[in-house]
C-alpha cells in the first residue's frame, strides 16, 4: 500500500510505500529535507506531522523526546507512514540543485595520522564535475550492496578529489580493509553528495563548532570553505578527543586562528592530563557561553555527544532548535 504525503513548506506532493520512511520517499521524489545520519541519532530531520499517523521507528531518545512525539514531532529518517500524511519540515529544497550521483573514484593517497585514523584521498574522474557543499558526506558502495558513510573533509573549491577521515572500528569490515589491505590506485564506487550538514551562509549569527573525534572531518571542510569565501562571522571551534593522538590535525586547526580573523580554536581532552582544557567537549562550550540564543551551532561526532550538546545548549543556554545543525556518526555493526 502507498500513502500520499503532502509536504510543507511549498505544498509538495509525493507517495510513500509502507516500507519507506518519509525522508526516503521525499528524496525519491527529488525533494531535499534536512537530514544527517539517516539513523535516528542526530535529529537533523526532525519535523512535524500535521495530519495522519506514523510508525516512529527506532531512534535515539535524545533525538526525539516523548514530549516532542506527543506534540506531533517525528524524525523523518525513521518515521514510516501508517496513513496519508501532511508534514512540515524546517526547509525543503529541490534535490536536483546539487544532483546525487554514483561515480567511480581511485585511491590516490593513504596517510595514517593516528593509530586508528587514516586519511583516504580519492581521485575523481577528470571527465566528471562532482559538486557538493562543505560538510556533506558520501556513501562508499560495497560489492554486496552495503554502504559505509564518510564525511567529506575538503572544501568544494578544492575539487577533483575527496578527502575522507576513516577511524578504525574493531571488527569493521570496510575500515579493516582500509587499514590492512587497501592500496593506492584501488578503485571504489560512491554515491553523493548526501546530508544537509553544511554552512548556512545566509545567516549572520556567530558560530560555535563542536567536533568529537573524526567528527572533525566535515568541520574541516566547512572551515576551509569559510577561509575560501572570506567569512567574517566569529567562529569558536571546539575539538574533543580522549587523548592527544585523537587531535590528529591539531597543528592545522591551530593555524586557522592566524588564517581566519575571528576564529578561536579550543582543543579538549577527556582522558589525558595536559596543559589544555579537560573534560567533555560540550561541557567546555557550556563553561564558556552563558547564552547561545544568538548563535548557530554546528556539531559532529558520536550520537551521545550530539544528544548531550543539543539538550544542554537548547535547554540551558537558549539555543534555538533550528540553529543547531548536527551530523551524528553511527557505525555499521561488525557482523560481516
């Protein structure tokens, strides 16, 4: 059975099957809704069900609270229609503004920056013009149809290649291959660009960026884009890791303070004593900002970090919900 979905703003109409989420059906209809992890973890796709009912599916409790569900909110990446629907997203744009494509690429460089972090540099076909927004991600397409998602760590103006920061996951099928068997000149296939985690250039609000671990990758792309366009909005960048080795591009981040006036970089370590900031990275933001009501926040990292940041920034520091942009990193279960 299919269900008719009316999407606001813009009065868009499309259909969704019983096994499709609202987001999947919208993307299939060429409509781009805010989204990030597609796993019910980051909350980027949250919207309101105005009419009809949905199966909310599995999701992180912090991404959609019971109170929000009672108010008619849903996560469109995991909500499936049970009836015809009228729904409202924060924004709606045409997905074909930047087309999602499947392309081959070639591994042109592998660089290990930490014991568990590999930079994979992918060369794009010279005949293809692949466009993306800084902060978006791609899916690496495996031979059996499975996918692995990685943020693009370079900015769009630095075209012709894609930089990925791959963290090794114990038992991880693809990450194990990256660290143990991948060679330069290997051919991969990917689909992208994906996600709605990118810099909102139409805003004039100062920016707080929060990265956890390899959540630094899309933040790096956004900062490099800000450098390229000469962004003048103040930026405070917090990068959290357990140990110093987790700040695998610390010198680069420090160099941005001189390159981009108004940028302040704050590294934070949770499990190692040092002469810098300690504790959890979102707590460092809370310690520094008594009021976030006039800011935009961009956060990328593990779902637990995203949940903690969203909850504390919005409820304790006045950050508007629509000024919190997030991308939560989730990992495929190592069962293959």
